[in-house]
C-alpha cells in the first residue's frame, strides 16, 4: 500500500507514535504495577490512552522540531 506524499507526515506520526507509545507503556506499566496475571489488560488500558496523545503531539510538534533542528545544525 502506497501512501500519497501529501499524507507522509500523518503516516509518519501515526507509525512513530504507535511504536513509541506501545513500548513506553509496556515498560512503564511493568515498572509501576509489575507483571502479573492482568498485566496485558492494564498495559492495553494505558496504551489506549497514551497512543492518541502521542499521535496528537507528534502531529503538532514533529514538523516544528524538525525545522528547528535543521536551522540549528551545521552542514557537514
């Protein structure tokens, strides 16, 4: 499946936020509550809250941060 170029930022934001929130909520849930019988349910509850927040933040800030980095790095 090819994503049209005009949706590249949205596709990147969706994928990146999904992967990052997936792993971060696993680690944070395990640290805070331990790995027990209901771990998956607790982790999924945390992930369902975290992913939309991560996606929104990525949509809002990724382009701005990328531009800031480009302006503040020197060419090689």
